[in-house]
């Protein structure tokens, strides 16, 4: 833990502060200043694996990498190449981790 201020202690007592379930990353994460967006093409037959049942896989990929990952809608798929764009947003280091996890 960290330093517990008096107001916190009064409110919660000696219990540890509530932890974010997503490991502290997610929509409200504070990114290092330079945030980039990179698009990778994922084969249509692999898009389901990236998203996972009910979005479970994509949430896990975002949690592990710290990057924001958005899979394009099916109407935006490239029919000729049979791929779908996946946009990864965040600092370069987060993007590299996400790309490695996606192409795994």
C-alpha cells in the first residue's frame, strides 16, 4: 500500500483501498503523452479469436497490453483480401505488446 490520508481512514478504516478489477488499465488509464494509432489486418477467420466470446479475449488483450484495441465492423472488412482492420491505440510500447499478442 501507499500512504493512507486521514479522510480516507475515517471513511474506510484500515481496509486497503478498492482495487480496479482491470488492473488499473482501461478507458480511464493515463497514457504516456505520445499516443499512436496503428492498424493491423487480421484474417476474417481469426477475428472471432481476437474478440472472444462476449468480448472476453479483446478485453484481456487490452488489459495485458494497456493499449486500446478496436476491431472494425464486418461492413468495413476488406473482402478482396479477406481481412478486417484492427486499430491499436496507445504509446508505442503498448502497441508493440498488443500486436505481438494479436499475431500470436
